[in-house]
C-alpha cells in the first residue's frame, strides 16, 4: 500500500511539473519589459504593473515553499518520531510528504516564472543561490520516494543524508528569501521592512516550535515524581531502630 502511494504521488508530481513547464502567453513581452527596465547604472527599475505582479507572485511562491511548507514538513516528521500511536504516525508521515511535495512544486513554479518572464543574467547572489536550489531540491523528493525498508543496513545512511539535505535546502531557501527581499528593495527602492519582519517572526516561531517538540514532554514530567523515584532502592524491608532492637532480643 505504501509503495502504491509513492507511485501515485510520483505520477501526480510529474503531471504538475509538465503543467508548470507549459509556455504562457506574453512571457517574451514580460521579459523584454523587464530587460528594458533593468539598467546598469544602478538606477531604480521602472516596472509595469504586470511585471510587478509577477515579481510578487514569484516571491509568494518561494516564501510559501522555503519559508513555510518545508519547515512545516520537518516539524511534522519530527512530531511523528515522538508519537506512540501508529495511526497518528502514519497521518503525520503523509502530511509530511504532502507538504514537501507541495513545497517543491511551488518552488518549481517560482523558478519557471522567473526563467520565462524575468531577466536572468545571474549577476547577483539571489539568482545564483536560487539556481543551485532549483537543481538540488529535486534530489530530496527522489531520495524520499526511494527510501529503503527498515532493517536494511543502508537505511541509517539514507536517513542521515535525507535529513541533512532537507535541513540544508530549507535553511538555504530561507536565506535566499531574505536575499530576494533585499534585492527587490535595491532595484525598486521600495521598503521591505514589513515583509522582512514578518518572515523573521515566522522563522523564529517555527524554530521555537521545533525545539519544543523534544522538550515538551520532559517539561511536563518535571512537576510529577516518577515511579522510579517512589520505588525503594532495594528489596529489603526497612524497620525503625526500636523495632530492630526488639527483633534482635527475640531472636536471642
């Protein structure tokens, strides 16, 4: 059942990618508009409303992907490792898969939007980091779909690589969203303090929640004495001093 679910998700993902790669009307016109607006003297860009909307949509796609869905997927799989309920573990796992697939699709949509409508000289950090992310992020779902079964020796190596790559992609993506906001401000002179502040608050909240998953149950136990603390240290009975003396006299 799990294998069939993987194949179904893989097929759905393939169809989604094909739809994203379909050419859109007016893409070349948008590229020409943005290219004309970009000058090499460092002056602000004069963008049309259409290009401005596409830039905001590109930012929304990547914020939703790297800034929310990917961290959410990491939190969900972390919660599943702390749960003792089999049904809850299965639900959290599938929510993790869905959130990560949606994150990759949104990031891919943002990439396609950028490549088809914007000037891409890769002359700034945002574009270069984004290009690297587009190439690496697809390794993560592929590795996830073809994970080995439990008990296989390579399972530990697979888990470590899958976890490390996921954390690296998520962290790099969040940093690139910050770089993108700064680049947008530099090219348009529009203030991005509000969006930078909102992203920072969101990242802090998600990071705090991730750390609390490990500590929450431990914190709740601090107000209650454990069974081990109430249990005697040995199996011998302890008697008051006077009772011990009386027993000694009787035995004599």
